[in-house]
C-alpha cells in the first residue's frame, strides 16, 4: 500500500528564491496549458495532447524571449505541472460520469493561492544526501527535519509551501502491511460533538474543540489583519500570522486524530463506524463544531491504518437507526431529540446512555460480536411481560438524567 510521509523543510534565502521561481514557472505552464485546452473547447476542436502541449509550452517557449526564464528551473517540474492538469481533467470528467465524487472543473492558479507545490520525479535526479539534506536540482541541498525514517526508497518528492510560509517535503512510498498480533476486543464507535468518540465498551473521548479554544486568538489576529492597508507589507505580515494561527489549530487536530486512531486500531481487532453525512451537517447551525471535529479525516485514518495493520474496518450505512434501538432487547421505539442523553427502554426497562447504546448498535450492525452490557447505565428491575409483543410510542419513558433511587 502507498503512504504519504511529510517532513518540514528549512530552505535558506537563495533556496527560497529558487523555490519561488519553480512555483511560478510550474504555475505559468499549468495556466498556459489550461488556456490552450479551454480555447480548443470553445472553438469545438479536440483537446491538444500532453505531448503537443509539452512541445509548445515548454520546449518551444524556452526559445522565446517572453518565456526564456522557464529554463531556470528543472524541466521535470514543468512536465509534472502538465500531468497535474491531466489529472484535474480526469477527475472532473470522472465525476460527471459518476465514476468518482464530483469535483469542479480545472481552474487557473494564482500566485496568491494558499498552497504552492512542485513535484520532482526520479528523472530529476533528486536525492537525500549522506548528511540528511534533500538535494533538489537547481535549488540545492535543503535542510530537512526528519521525524522518522522512510520505510522504503521514494520515487518522487513534492515540495509544498503553505499559507503560513512553511515548506514541506512530501514523499509517497510503498509499504508492506504490518500485521499486529490478534486481540479479542472489537469496537463500535459513535462520533459526536459533546464527546468526540464513544466506544462500545463505554469509553468516552472528550472533544478537544481546538478551533473553539483558539477563537479569541484567531479573532485578534483577524481584526489586526482587517486594519492593515491592502497591498502593504504590514498586511502581508498580518496575513501570515492568521495563517500560522489556523495552521497551529489544524496541526493539533491532526495530531489528536493520529494518536486516537492508532490507539483504537492497536487495541481492537475490528472497528465499526457510521457513515455520517458530514456535508449535510456542515450546512446546519452546528457547522463550526462539525468542521472543528474533523470526523472525515479521523475515519479515513482509521480505514487506512486498519488496512496497514491487518485489522477489520467496517463502515455501516448512515440510515441505520442506532439511536432508536435498544441494544439490550433490540426494540425500536422511535427517534429522540438531541437533548435526551439517557433514556429508558419501554420494553425491557434498561436505562441506556444514548451514545454508548449507539456505539453498541454500530458494532452490531457491522456484524461484530460485541456485548451490549456496556450500553446500560445501571441495572433496573425488569417490568412484567406485556400482553402483546413489541412496544408502543405512548408507552416510552424518556429519562433526561439518571433517575434517583
């Protein structure tokens, strides 16, 4: 399987200038190719091929005075820019045909975009030096902060500059799955906002709310940015401060997701989660909290780590009534408002924690043999059997808090 490893780069002044030139040249070639294809589309002609664009926009353009500066960067960077455009078109047309999620049409890039990137393949003869630096053609040996060893030799490296002005080297490497020793526990996970994750064994993980905790700092930075004159150097400095504040929030959230997902995968043989409609929830009044939680990124980490460590990962349908079914007896007695966190089953009398009950039902819906005892808050006397099977909505007793004895 393929994994991406990212490491922080620390280029010096001349190297930052060389990278800025590489970003600009790749962007110009990309925009020229996009313009050529859009012009052909408007004229009803066939799209020019990548080979034709490479010859016209790179080889021939270097011979002109207007584009002679394209020769100042590695030709591999320019070729990869054309391949990026091909990928953007494939993704766009694939979405129109229903073969993949729908994405927008390729758009022109700007030097003011939050993310700038160039890619070097093996043909560019980049290498990692004996001293641990990253040697890039026409840029030099860039210092790298290695946080871990690469599991195999990568064939490509992507150099990225984010909105905060930080540089990263991103490697995609082939790795062999590392099968962990088998364990007995399995887990169903109910994701939420009050608690980020509730496991079927009763474990509750509090939501860190990284964005909420940083709101005051972000507010001051954004107010400071709004007071700066447009086009001034002070505005550029203030914009970088805002980007760094947001970057710190994103980094903290990503670290939390990695640590929690690794812990869950290592401790459980199988993991089940619910397929949440994140896009729909992000259009409600809970949008900020939903984005702050980052459920999609967390579930993606669970999925690829399960595949890499020999664990089982199951994603159940979003319409499974996990919050409406009693995990003790299996009776479904209808939806409940969000304010009800603890409820009593009208059929068996079990007092259930809403989130733990949902996590147990997630595991059961995925076919995992999980005990339902973790969903019960406390044992209660079992009521006498009713005259007819099932239960009725008017017979349900909802409990907002744990009732007193």
